[in-house]
C-alpha cells in the first residue's frame, strides 16, 4: 500500500475500520453461495481491494490491485448502475466480455457504493466460477442495503474525522488565545505602564522646554498605547474567551473614577475644554472601572473628532430609574453609512492623519454597556454628536 496516495491509503483504512464489513462479506457468501466477495475502491485510474472474503483462492488481499480496464467495475463507475449476472455463458451481453474470460467466473454481482455527498466510492461485489441465481429482488435489495450501510459508516467516519480536526483546532486556538491574552495583559501592558510612569516623573522634574515637550510626547503616546492594548485585550477576551468580565459593586465611587478619566484626558488634550455636569444622587450598581473605560473611549473619540474651538460636554446622572452618561461634541454630522457600522469592531470610517486607531473603542464601549444590561446609543445632527450610555437600575 506504500505505492498508493495518502487518500487511497485512508480509504482502505476507513473500510478496514468498519466492524461490520467482514460480517457483510460473510453473509453475502453464505446467502448467495458465491465464493468471493469484496469491497473495492474504484477511481478513474485504479481498482483496489479494501476488504475481501476469498473462499475460492482468487488471490486478492486488502491493498491488492486489478487493472482497472479489465474489470466490470470500471463500467459501473461510468454508468452508476449495478451489474448482475447469473450465468455468464447464457448472458447475451457478457458471454463474450473480456472480464469473465480473464478471471474465470460464471456468476457476478456488483453494486455501487455512493457516499452521502454523491461521490462514487467503489463497489460491493461478488464472483464465483459456478452459476448462481443472483438477479432476484431479495438479493439485489440485500446488496443495495449493504452498500448503503458501508457508505453510511464511511460518511460517519468522515464526520468524526472532521469533528476531531475541529476539536484539535479549537484546542490550538484556545492555547493561542491564552498566550495572546497573556502577552497583551502582561508582556506589553506592563512596559507601556513603565514608560508612562517615567514620562510623568520627567514632567515633575524642572527642565527646559525641549525636554518637557518630549516628555509630553512620550506621555501622550504611552496613554494611546495603553488604551489600544486594553481595547485589544477586551476584544480578544470577547471573541476568543469569556467576554467582557464585570466586577459589579453597589457603591462604586463612580464620580471619582469618572473625574480621574477627565483629569487624564485633560493632560493629553491641554488645549481642549471639557465641561462637566455630574448629578449622581443614587448609588449605581456597576463595574466602575469598566464605566471609566467606556468614558475614556467615547470622550477620547469626541476630543479627537469634535470642533477644536468648542467644548466637549460630559454629563452623568443617577436616579431611581437608572444611570445615564453622555458625551456631546460639536462638529459635522456623522454620515449614515458610517452610523450603520459605528459600533462594529475594526471599523474606523474616514479618519484624519494622526488619528488612526484600531476601530475597537466604540465596539468595546458598546460591549461594556451590553454586559451591564444597558445600551450605548448615538445621535448626530449638523451641529452636535452625542453618545449616551444608559444602565437600568438593579
């Protein structure tokens, strides 16, 4: 079998792994009186024995070959119809056929084995040097039933192989996911945090204007890298892992956490005005860190795309019905085609130079809202664009 292609070797193995094949071949011989029965793989180039019961010393074993053109199975493959011969010498069509003369049989039956996808696999066949009554409804039905049973087992084996392959791929994906998340969460985020800390230390040390300017550049870049890594990390967890993880608390110091975001972004955007209006009279059951992350994403987006000489307004309220957080900026209306995909991952629309990103910020923000059982919506007019988070009271 070493000379066969991997596909043919796999086909021979697949038939040999079907437990009932040997019983089928034995039943065929006992029921019909035939001395030889086999399952053959028939291609456009080869006839290969996959399984055999040989009581007449025909001489074939699994893996054995016959010249394709010397077989009747070659014709069956072309027509798709079985052939049944009770007595070759009395059969007008086959008494002068080269195959019976070459192999010395007088009775013959061969039924196609066709897989579920319509692929012709081969034949279930039997021969004997003596005449036998084969062309009966009972015998033909038996052969067709056995051929379908063999095809069913092979299709099941194919599906099992596909399932096992998918399982291996899923395990590999899971390992890759864990490695990927570990790299994002530690190997990249920690060095970026160190760079950010150094930049902030440099800004506290009295120095000339050139050093201060470079420290600001390093700080701003570190903030952006940190935000990008956190968004990729959340995306990886959402698509490859367990999704957005929440640590909800009833009494989060939400106003302080939102104020920290404002302070951070005011450092990054020193020339922009951010106006706030907080009215958090009721405690909010939420993951404060995630809400702060959401604010950072949508506020950063507003600062990046809004009118430079107009303030950005941030409002937060909580009452008996729930919690609302909105960010409003002046600027052009978001086109309808952009609005349709605004919360899709990796969608950035048209971006200006030096504003490129991964297009994950709004997607992650919408996932944070969804994880809380809330919504993140956007309204855009010719004058203003407003993103609004709403969380229902728990």
